[in-house]
C-alpha cells in the first residue's frame, strides 16, 4: 500500500444549479473523510472553476461548501474564470493553482459514493496513470479486463490521476479539445507514456445522465457540435487520415448547420497549420470502432 497522499478534487462549472454543487461537495467531503480514515489521503482541497457568464455560487453557497470541506480537514477555493474556457482548459487552469500527489477530476453533476475516493486511491499505484469510477445509473459500456481493470480510455466524469502523470503529459490538450474527447486523448497520451488506464467498478459515482422514455440520450446543440468536432480532431491527432476523410464526407453529406461548421472548423485549422501533430502512427493505443473509442460490452 502506498503512503498517505495529498489530493485535489476539481470541477469545472458552467451554469450549474448552486444546490447541485453543494450536494456534490458534501458527497466529496464524506468520501474523502472515509479515505482519510483508511490512511490513504492526507491533506486535501476542493477547487471549483466557474466558466459561467454569471457566477454560479453566491457568498452563501460558497460558505456552505467551505464549511463542509473544512469540517473534513480540507481547503476550498472558488475560481471565477470570467470566460467559458471549456473542460480541458478549465481543468488545466485549476491544476495550475495547487500542488498535490493526486488529482480527482469530477463532473459538477456527479455525486461520489462514500467509498469512491478510497476505492480509486487503492488502485492508483505503480504504473496506473488514471482510474475511472463506475457511473450509475448509466454505466459506460467500454470494455475492460476484469483481472487488471485495463481499458482503452477513462471518462473524467470521475477519475483519479497522479499529479506526476498529469504533468508528464502536460495535462489536457486544451488547444485541440474544448468539451469532448479531452479525456480520451489524455488517456491515450498516458498510455503512450507507459502508464496504465484502468476502470474500477468498486468506485461508484452517480452521474446525472438519464434516458428518455424512448431510450434516447438527449443532447444539447453544444454537445452535438463539440462531440462531432472532437471526433474529427481526434482522428487527425491519432494518425487516421482515412477516418478524417470519411468523417468530412459524412458531415458534408449530412448537410446540417452543425456538420457544416465542424468541417469549416477543421479545414480552417488545417489551412492555418494549427492542428496537433499526428501521434501514434503505428496505432498502438488509439481505437476507432464504429464511432466509439473502445470495444463496447453492450
């Protein structure tokens, strides 16, 4: 078992309900309390970065969260960015404000189980570069090795990563990814650097994603756009020009405003020379399977 390690828990906010953030903070404080009782976590802090047009948390909500964190021996910081940095840049900005052995990346709409931090801390040792919690009620269908937990990539809805690993791959690629696939890319960068990416189903987190009565997963216009943009950027970065061409043709054939803007964004950046340099030319880590980035179990 590793020595007691310090922890930073960080979330990037954008228009979230204040009560939702307080609830998530209370769950985090409880989970860290359990991990501290087991001798796994020592000093810790909760960092919230607000990308909203109007600040999510007023002084009263900040005081509530600070009290919850302080009661469990932690520190609390609320950073107002004054602009929508996106997920990748937001987390990089938060990570630059504090030093710790471990970083827990957590969605603001995610509520961790009391033993989640403990379960993740127990597996993030040795060559593990990131460990992902099991999301409920909708578990992510990525395949993983039952014996080792090894998986293609880790969702940062709730995932624990060592600071040394984070720094080694220079955090998230915020120049390329704004909202989606930053966690896929981060996972693949870790694997290229020799780290393992694991799934830990014993660590549970309630992620507030729900299906409609027709089994659809409703997506906002921003989610549709940025997931499509990220798909084509990811294919380019991981040396799949064949897939880039296929996606460009597909988006053009769709003929929607979103599809047109995605192609324009990619082609503009290609002409400007601002696309990332392709990596993984031998295709050792990247997986592109039917529009997914891993084999799916279901």
